[in-house]
């Protein structure tokens, strides 16, 4: 096989094969646990919203408000 053909096949395999996320199952991993309702705002209005996450990794989590 020509070198160019090999490179094209190798590139195609890399693009078609999904990579695993680096943090998946790692030290800093979280699971979605809920969120606030979707707000409807008029121009100039301010509203608070949030989401909840559960620490499922092996490292400590930090919360900021």
C-alpha cells in the first residue's frame, strides 16, 4: 500500500472512532442531579438559576455560589 493511502486510512479511523473523555470515571467526575426551572425574562429583569451535581469522582469537590 502506498504511504498516502495508509495515512488516509489511519486518519479516517481516528475520525470515526470516538475518543473517551479524559475525566470520565476519573478524580473529578460529577453526575447531573437537577436544575431550576427555565426562566422567562423581560428586558432588564434578573433571575437566579441553578443546577445540582453529585460528586461521583474520587477527589473532593468544591462548591461556589
